[in-house]
């Protein structure tokens, strides 16, 4: 829809120089450098992956919930992965678990979330024409696309996709003899992830550069919407942690294909000794979790940022504790780098080191609690509008609390001895990271859909989607806590061989039924999404009465976002229900001089600065560096 | 006086460093993290014991000298460009490029020296593999720096680099100095860990 506008612009523009911006179908829709188009590409690819990842979880939940049922009817889809007696092949079960984790963590909740909303909202909310480098941004998507193609094709190879779980611990992942998934499937996994890391770094460098360098006049860091703060910190964490995963993967590739022994030592397979000597598999875990833990926050922080924005807008109240929100996000970001070993409490680590990491892990509860209380105090006494986006945001807060509390259990090195690698851990991170982030993603889609496609999504279907998902998620993951405490290990194909676990058969059945219903509810969303793109109710310019700059653009912003000058920012983004104001929101580009009725005495002082400000920009010679840049750019084009 | 105070207090225009230069710095940070991971892995693995000691190639000393010299050439080029001294700029960058190629081949011959000393990439102790990985990954990054330098050199020959168009050569110089510094760090790291 937005691109239709671009087409018109191309007819009126006959400037050769602008040709790359207003080109044909390919440059407008496919190899576009417009951040809005790239965001939609990420979103739709993310939805595709979410459906695949979700469907995989349904298949392995069938095995766990109904271990005695035959799934012969899946044969047309899965072929030889269904054994002769109508069961899911045990090796394929492991592949399903692995791919579900990989797809959801990296392809949906990293690329699908950051890729969509960082791309879409950063330029629009800070008042920039586009990203710092549109070309790099385009590359970022296409690296992700190629990475997706490789990962997707690995599902269809004869030996099956990678099956050593998404953490790919060696030696299991390093030795093709270890399991069939460690052959070609693992090779493709590593190739795909290497490209994925390149994509993330290209994107992240762009996001950080854009936030720091491309803000419009008046958009100081203390006036940035919390979404932008979240995306900025997310990109920073990614920039620091993804290269480490690249190093870890590189050494793993050398071990797999070149015969080095970084992670391998003294291994016998089928009675045959391997030549590898002197490696350490624990080394891989350290390197992996140095990325792996920050990755949790790479996933979660954007969702928290989106939630801040949506909750404040729909409570019609300023966000409670704006500075505290920023501070806690910075705190979480810093702490995320010093807790990685809490994933490794049972690797024979020095118990003293374990207590250090326990302490650091529990400290994360403080900034997290600050955020939770700020959400609740923002809601408190607000004039709440229960839009679908708002419901999903409140759902996020709920999951963040219930999932975060169990973090106190698994983060404790003593308690973790019992809980490690059980369903308790699965329940914990699916609530606090998986479902919470997924709800944040959905809240963002419902909230910014009108800006993305100029139409509204259907609220009724949205409500059905929300309530089924909300109840479904709790029905899936609450029982898993009990099963986990009882000692069910993760990643096991079958429990029926163990008498101790037979008591939980019916609970597992309930979980599986709930999982199927939850997955079904997402299909309602997919229908709603695609239907509304073409047939949704037309959206007004600012349907939620929101303050941020993206709602000052035309209904279909072209490449460049604002037809005229970029708006100047005069105030923070959370002036909702300000006492004395005419409406219950004042947009960021409204100067204090236009709102004398609601200004505080301090803000009245700022009016003088606003007036002199425009003169200042010209007088102080601020234009000169900009001209210099333009000159540089044109010369580079030549 | 009070007016100028306001100018200082209210710089409404956010800081605007050249975005491309800024992005280059971020890119270098990601490279730093990659090598930080590799060198940390080296230290952690070394701490576990079962670590074979061997002599570092003597050639590393020469390649270190070459890479430092190349940075000098680069700096001469940048300063010449600022003063529009085209001939000096050309020779500065050309010598940098040649020294860069010399460094790459020097590293290659030091691997040969390692092999002569019975230190192989594969099949041996991780201490042997690590030295190939550290130098090899750095080698690849230096190739990228050389490609960048080649592009700038091409611009120089077409007289497109001068005092009013310093952006690209400055970025190239930053990256080149960074890669040189990275090698000096890696070499110092290896020396320190080979005592």
C-alpha cells in the first residue's frame, strides 16, 4: 500500500539521480532500501517462520501428550519421518525440538521482532528520512533471507536438520557420526547462522548509528520514546555478543570439517577412538552462553519497549518513571553480559563461582521489578482503552511476572541442580522470554498496523486471538512447572518407559491440547493480518491518539517519510492527559508556546528557547557540517 | 553573555557525526568482540592444562615492523591529502598497499615456518590450532582492509581524494590503523602467553 504512493512519486520525479529510490517493481517491493518496506519484509518472513516453528511444536506435543496414538495421518507431510508403526521417528523428534528452538529464538523473536520494529519505528519515531545506510539495511534483510532459505532447506534433506538442540553443544554437534542430524543438517545450520549473524550485525550497526546521528531537531536522548531506547540497547547488546557466537561457530566448523580439537577430546564412538586430543566442550558452552544469555534480552527488550509505548498510550497517562525505565533497561543490558554461567551450573563449575553468578543473576530481578511496577503504576488510575495491542501488552506484563518469578528458582545454583534440564526450565523461559516477547511482538503489530498498511485490523478477531492465546499459554506452561519439579527431563522422546512419570500422562495431554488450541488461535491472527491489509477498515492518521512522530506522517508515507520538512520535537513523548490541555494528548512536535494552558512554569521558561532556537540553528553555523556531508555523499555517488 | 550561555545550554540539534564513520567504529567494535572471544577462549583453554608450547615464528617480528610502517605510510598519505599534495598522497598510499601485501605474504611464510617447526593447524594440540586461527582470521580481515585501500587508491589515482573530500580516506586510515593495532595486540598476546 505504501509503495503505491512511491509509484506515483516516481512518475512526477524525472531526476536521474533519484532513480534508485523510485524505481520499478523490483527496487520498490523486493530490493527496496526504504526502511518501511524492509520492516514489512522482516515481518512477513517472521510470520512465515513463526508458523513453521509453531507447527513443529504441535507435532512434538502430539508425541508427548499422546504417546500411544498413531500419527499415520501425518505421513503425507512427514514421509519417512513417520516410522512403520505410525510413530514420529525419535531422531526426527530431536530435530523438531532443535529447529523449533532455533527458529523461534533467532528467526522469529530476533529477526522478526527487531528486524520489523527497529526498522519501522527508528526513523519514524526519531524523525529521520531513512536509516543511516539504506543499502546496508537492504543487505541485512537479504542476508537474513538467504540464511532463512538455507535453514528451511535443511528441513528437507534426507539425514534431517540439526538435532543437537538449539544450543548445539559439541561433541554431539561436532561429530557427524554422533547422530544423523549432526551431518549435513548441522553444516547447513552453521552456514545459515553465520549469515544470520552477519545480517544481525549489519542491522544493528545501522540501528545504533541512526539513533545516535539522525535524530531530528530537539529529539534529545531524554525525549526519545522508550521503544527507541529499547531498540538502541538491543542493537548494542547484539553488536557486542553476536561476534562471540561467530567465533564459537568458527571453531566448531574447524572441529567439524578441518580436524582441529578445540572442543573435542578423548572420544570413543562405537568402540573406535577418535584422534582428537586436548579440546574442551565446556569452552564452547562459555562462548555460546556469552551470546546466549544476552540473546535473551535481545529478544525481550524490544518487546518491553513496545509495551511501554502501548501501555502509556492506551492508559492515556504518561509512562510512570520514564527515567527509571531507561535506567532499568541499561541495567538489564549491562547485567546480561555477566550472568552467562548460570546456564552452566551443573558443568562441574567451582561452587564459589556458581554463587557469584547466582548473585549477579538475582540482581537482574531489581531492574525487572522496576519495569513491572512502572507498568502497573502506569495502568493504575488510567483511562484504559482496551485495544487489542493494549491487551497483548498487559498479557506481556502478566507473563513477565509469572515467568520472571521462576527465574529466581532456576537462577539459584543450588536449586538448579534439581531443576536443570527439566520442564521447569522450559516453562520458565517460554513464559518470560518466549510468550512475553511474542505478545510484545503481537502488541506491536496490532498497534502499528494502521501506520504500516493504512488500515485497521479487526478488533473482534483480535480479542478472540488474545483470549485464546492468553489462556492457552498459561494452560500450556503452568502444568509444565509441575512436571518439571517432578523431574521430567527436557528433550526426551518418550516418558512412558518410566513408571515414575506415568502419573502425569493426563497433564501432558492437557498441555498438548492447549498447545494445539493456542496454535490454532494464531491462524486467526494470520487471517486477520492478511485480510486487513487489503480489506481492513481505513485508518485515520492517528487512530490511538498517540504522541510520537510516526503519527504525523501522511497515511501512506513515501520514501522519506515526511513530504515537507521533518517535524521538530519540543517535548517528551508521554504528554497524555496533561492537566489543562485541550485534548488528552499533546504530540511531540507541538511547541510549548502553543499550549500555554497546560504548561508548567518550567515549561513556560522553555518557550523563550523555542523562539530563539530557530535563529540559533542558522546563526550558529550548524548548517555547515551538514553541507559538508552532502558534498561528501554526492562525491561518493560520482 | 547570557545569550551565548543559552546557545551552549540548548544545542537542540543533536550531534551529527558522519554516520558512515560512526558505523565503521561500530563495525570495528564487533571485530574487537570477535577477537576478544578467541583470545579469551585461548586463555580459558590454556588454563585447563595439556597445552603444548612451541617457538613463535621469527617472521612475526618482521611482519609487525611491516604493518607499523604501513600505518606510517597511510598517515603520510592522509596528511598529504589534507594539504592537497597529490604526488605525496599517491606514494604514501601506494607504499601502504605494497607493505600490506608484504604483510600478508609474510604471514603466509610464517605459517610455513610453523609447519617446518612441526606445528600444524589440524590434528594436534589446540595450542597449535589456535595460532593459525588467530593469525588466519586477522589475515582475512587485513584482506578486507586491503580491498578498501585499493578502492581508495583507485580514487586517489583519479584525483578524487583531496582536502575537501577526506571522508573515505579517513575511514580507510581508521580501519587500517585499527587492523595494524589489532595485529600488534595479537602478537603481544601470543608473546605474553608463550613465556
